[in-house]
C-alpha cells in the first residue's frame, strides 16, 4: 500500500467516516467503528467557523489577517483561536490515524473485540495498533485504545497508550456521546518529529446522532481540557442552531503575545452570531498584573471582519475603542449549568 494513499485517506476518512475503506470489511466489523468520533465533528469551534467560505465576511477575515496571524484582529478572539488551534491540531492528527487504522481489514475479530495492526507507515519510527472492545455490561457501549511502540520492537511489554476513550454504537440512545484522553507526551516520546506537541488532552463530547452533512450544522457540545507543563486550558464549545455559538475558555497561561512572561489566570466567555461577529468578556488576575491590581475585567467586541469594534477594560491598560452599541450582544455570555 503506497504512502500517498495512506496520506490521502488520513485526510478523507475523518470527513466521510466509513466511506473511504482501504480494504473490504464485513458488516460485523462496522459496529466497532460506530463509537469513534470523526475529526470534523470533534473540532473545538470558534466564530470564524460560522463564516461561509467565499463569502464577503470570509474575504474580510483573510484581508484582516485573522487566518494568518497578522493584522488588526480582536486580541481575545486571537487568544482563544490559538488555544483552540493547539487542541484541534493534536486531536486531528491522532483521530486521523485512528480512522486510517479502523478502516483497514482488522487483524483479529471476536464477538466483543476488534484489533487492527500492528501497522507501521514506511517513514515512521513507530508501530501502532488499535483495539475496540464492547462493554460487557452495556449493550452498544465500547472502549477503544490506540497504542504505539518502537518500530523495531516485537515485545508486547513495550506498547504505550497514546489514546483511550469510550463511546456508543448507533443503536444505543447515547450514540454521539463519549470521551477520550490523548497522551501527547507519550506520542512525542515515540516520535518527536511526527508528534511535536506535548501535554495531555481530555475531550468530552455530545454530538448529533446522525453522521451526515446536515449534522455538521446541528447543536453540539465539546469540552476540552489540556495540561502542558505549568500551563492548562479548559475550553467548552457549543454550536447552537442557525450558525451561532459560544466558547468558554478558562486558563492558567501566558496571555502576552510574546509568550515569555508570567502566567495569568484567565476566563474568556465568547459568543458570536452567524457570520462571525461576536463579543468576549474577560477576567484576568495574577501573572504580570501589578500587585495593586487584583482583577482586570475586559469587554471586547468584533465585527464580521474580526477587527476590534469595541474595547473597554476596568483599569485602562489599553485605551477604550468604539462604542458599546457596536457589540452584537448587549450582555456577557453565561455558561449553562449543564451540557
């Protein structure tokens, strides 16, 4: 099997699920794929995700530099985008590999378990295997596991867990719900070049039951928690109907653009309309704030071009910008108590 074909399917599989099978598989195996989340459905969303490609707003985003890291975009929109980018990149790489393996012919299938691999891509220093097990206590409940070991190893004792998760089959009422944990430290040790990110990422998801194009626009809930050294982030992402959405990020991290100063405690509650215009309400403490300043509160709003339309903070760290009437939301976002 060629490397080019592997790379092609690694990109396509998360989008079309079982529609791009590398090898013919029987119907009994398909049930072991049903609990697996696709990359396209597990993305931590932001306001730019509500902008249609090729639209006037999309062109404004590109011109303003929000997609390239250059330009006069809203500061706290940019910070949350960086947080989401790191999370989505990590999950995208690993889930792409999971779907690549799961759509090959399994090496072993029993009544309650399917195993794929070991598999080694030509230029990779790592062999991987993927295992899905049915929960004996809950019909339609599954656990899944991605493991890696050095390419030259033949010992089962050298398998290291890279990803483990839980999900539900299509006939279970909880289909679309699930969680998984990605050990990026383990992946990095196995392959520092192919897996440059480090840390641990935990994802909890509640997705539409159907897997079709229409479901991409339906409400969904994703909670992502990342720990990387002394820093940590939690992002709660909700896609609402009609293209609106919200994102709550809490973090112990460096909000300075240079990323070489002290860590702050930050909470950023963002909400946006279809088209991308939105509002962020921020509280920040610790870090590089003066000892006399306990908490800073910020409200920032942006238009469909993601440029700052309004800004005001509680201690005048930055000069005010615009009028509050420019905000598409009159009030701060409040996260519901339950998913």
